[in-house]
C-alpha cells in the first residue's frame, strides 16, 4: 500500500470526525439535545438562572419539584446559599382588597 492510501484514510477520518462534531454542535445550539434526555413532563430538575459573578464564581438558581435552591459555585468549593424557597404564591383575598382601594 502506498502513501496515498494512508493519506486518503487519514483525510476521510478527519472529515467524519468533523461532521460528527458539527452535528453535535448544531444539536446543542438548536436545543434539541434536551429532547433526547427525558420528556419535559417527567423532568424534576431545572436551571432557572445563572449569574456569573467573576471568572471563577457564579450564582445558580435551581428548581427541584416545587422548591428553588440558590447555589454559589466556585473554583475551590460550592456553597448552598438558600434552600427550599419557592416563588411566593399570591394571596387572592389580599389582591382583591388591594384592587378595591
């Protein structure tokens, strides 16, 4: 086998790997990646917000079932800031009283 056969093989391998990488990038970019993991109705965990503080730290707001958790992620350690807080549910009676005044 000559050098041209090895060169063609290497070029074909690089092309196939590049196509796989491009397809993976497109799937992630279009948001289709999460569809293959679990149906949205059965998913219990989600990331609501991410706030980068600096190059090494960021705040992440997670939702698990009906509870929200605020976590500080850092380079050396992670810290749970607040746990179990949910969104405050409006009291219907107080809303009616406020609208009357």
